[in-house]
C-alpha cells in the first residue's frame, strides 16, 4: 500500500497515474503459491518437441507465409 501512496504522491495530482497505480496493484498472496511440479524446463522441452513432431511448426510457417502474401495482394495500393 505504501507504493501506491508514493506513486500517487509522485504523480503531482494527475488522476490518470493514480488510476494506473490502483489497476496494477498485485495480489502478493497469489504469487506466493507452492509449485507442485518444479520441472518446468522439462515440460517446455516436451511441449516444444511435440510441436515439432506433430507438424504444427510447418502449419505455422505456411500460415505466416500465406498470410503475408494475402495481405500484400489485398492491401491498399
């Protein structure tokens, strides 16, 4: 709460900065949760390998290429 007060005081009365400070307040209890499975890098590696092996990488590449071509031909001249 002290940070919000300090941030509002630093804003020199600008209401928009005070509003931003209230919106961006973080619930620290939510961030302090216990992790059940700490093998995050293994999970990322498994997901990436599945992404490559299932052909989704090729689908994404074709989508980017064809989307760009479509944008070039349909965009304003």
